[in-house]
C-alpha cells in the first residue's frame, strides 16, 4: 500500500469515527456528550471531557460503594 493510499485510508477512518461520535452525541440522553461534540474551541472541549470523566468516576465510586455494602454488610 502506498503512502498516499494509507493517508487516504487513515483520513477516511478518522472521518468515520468522528461521524459515529457526533451521531451518538446528538442522540444520547446524556447531555454532556452533546455539549462536548458541539463545543467550538479546544478549552471548552477539554472542560466538558473533564466533567464527563469526573461524572463517570463518581458513578463508578457510588456503585462500588453500594455493592460493597450489600455484599459485606457487617463491615
């Protein structure tokens, strides 16, 4: 495969991934994803990405705590 063909393939794959994310972000009920996709500048994208990551970590911690409480009630 030539370098130009590889570059075209990589560009097409990147465009498909971006299209897939934008489709997901516009149709999900998790509003932070649409804000991340719609953000125009880099700083806002970073802020929304950090907020989404923090929310995900928060949910994981809450679920892990609830699981531990239900499995080990005497602790």
